[in-house]
């Protein structure tokens, strides 16, 4: 399989992966909610979503989205609504200003499926990721080869990079669990991350107007 400038792709994707964004916020939020297991599961969901974007990019669906304002805005609004819902749910879970201190550090009270689903949907419903893949991946793909296989291969590299970074972040947060076990600290961390999710969703809505 011929990939153009593979090392350039890896370097660029590494920098993009460690740049704070929605994925980082969601992993932090869920790690503070249910421990590193929750963060790992969220990261897995996020990274599985990359294959959806890679497939869309390969078959041209992302191109249709980028050239159809109505469809593009519709998908942006769906993604924005989901982000806002995640943020509002996080704020509502902070009952009585205590935070989720009743959740065990190993995440045993948090469904793994729920965390994977949240990560997956937040990634798949993010139109910016779809457009990014459409614009970025073709620069490294050999047009004479199998476009889908090459896209999946590049997405797999992104998958590994993102999993290593996000799981490492979750592990570092988990090591600070004694600090996070403080009701006030836990409350503030979850409140801040939830408000950031709401703000990101609101920004997407604003961009659609």
C-alpha cells in the first residue's frame, strides 16, 4: 500500500491529536465522573468514530456534506444539540452542589457502553471532523490505489495516536483521584467541563445561523 509522505502525516496528526478540543474535554469529563476506565471507554468510542469519517471521506459523502449548506447545517445542528445535551446532563448530575463523589474510582457505576456511545456519537456527529478528513486525508493518498483501504489505514494511525494520548490523559487524571475525590474539586471540574461542552455546542449553533 502506497501512502504519500507517511511520516509527515504522522507528525501532523500527532500535533493535531494533542491539541485540546472536544475529544479532550469529553475524556476529562468522563474520567472525573467514573475513573480511568470511563475515560478509556470514552476514548475508544471517539476513536471508533474516526473510521466512519474515513469511510465517508473515501466514498465522497463528506464532499456532498461540505457542498450542501442545508445538509451541512442540519448535521452541525444535530451534533451541537448532542454536545449541549451532554453538557446539560453533566450540570444536572451535580445535585446539591456535591458532584459525583458517589461514583467509584474504577468506574463500576458507569456503563462502559454508555461511555463508548457518548464518545462515538460526539465524534461522528462532529461535521468539522468529516470536513477535516475530506480535506486532509487526500493529501497523503495515492489516487491509483484503493482509496478506502488507504483511508482506513490512515484512520488507524490516527486511532492509535488518539488512544495513546487520551488514555494517557485519563491515567494521569486517575492518579490524582485523591485530589479529585474532594467534593468541591470534583464539582468544579465536572461543572467546568460540562459548561465547555455546552459552549462548544452553542458555538456550532451560532456558526449555522
